[in-house]
């Protein structure tokens, strides 16, 4: 599987923009059709409007009709997320979510290097923080929790390292265990840049820095 990542992962370009998303767009990213591409397991390429469902590991393509693909017959798909302002890539990789046998499921690739890749899977969770119809908003890659109508956008994070996908518990000690060998350097980097161990954009920067340390 390491070869798959090394040879198929493309450079993740993130297009940043500033502004405020209109309140009328009261939908999460998985509920919206995005311009995008789907790359099939037999070399097919499809372009159109793309909508994804990570809960069921499905991705849909809308052209003159709607087609549905599973993670088993897709290598990866990419979308331009106009809500958050960036190109996002999702790869189909074998993993067991429940401790049973492995099956292909979709992971979003946040950043990758020679030593480790940071992956995530988003989901919509019930919000209990009483932050109103909308919570604070920030753009890729500094996403914060997105709150809307009592629900929020949440993420499970994973590290691909040593040919294995390992789920991250969001505990700081586990972060240093997964990114071993440079605890002092990462600690200093986090303090200097005021980074947290459990935020999407911060984890992206920490992982990218770890990969830089390993190439020096």
C-alpha cells in the first residue's frame, strides 16, 4: 500500500480565498455538488459534478445523468470545494473501521511526504456547544468546527506510516508517539506557532514539518 501512496498521491494544492460564505448556503460539503473528477480502478477518468458520502463510501458523478461509484471501483476522486476554497483529494485505501476485515474506504489526504501522510474522514456530528446557527468559520487549511442548525462538521484523523493506517486519538502523547524521533523539535514548533494537537489545520502543519525534519 505504501507504493500506492508513493506513486499515486499527487501534490495537494490548496487554493486559499478570503470572504464569508453566505448564510443561505446552509449545507455541509458532503451535501453539495462540486466540480471534480473521478479516477476509476480500471483507468477510467470522469469529469462533472461530484458529490461524496463517506459514511457509505460512495461517490456520485452528475453529467447528463447520475452515476454512483463505490470505493472498490475508484482509485481516487478530487473536488474543488467552493465553500471552503480548495482542491480536495480522497483516496480509496484498505482499512477496517470496526476491527474486522479490511475493505476499501475513502480517506481525504491532507498532506503527505516520504515518511508519513495525514489522512482524515469527515462526519456530521450533533453540536452541544450552543454556538447558534453558525459557528466560527475559517478557510482551508485552517478549518475550525463548522456549526449549523445544531450540527457541526467533525473529523477523524489517521496517519499512514510504516505501511499502516493508524487512527489518531487526538491525545498529544499519541501524536508524539506517531511522529516519533523529533519530540523536542515538534514541541518547539507547536509553541512557536501556537499550534494545537487536535485541530485540522494545525495537524496539517505539524505533519508537514515532521516530514521536513525527516528529509534534512
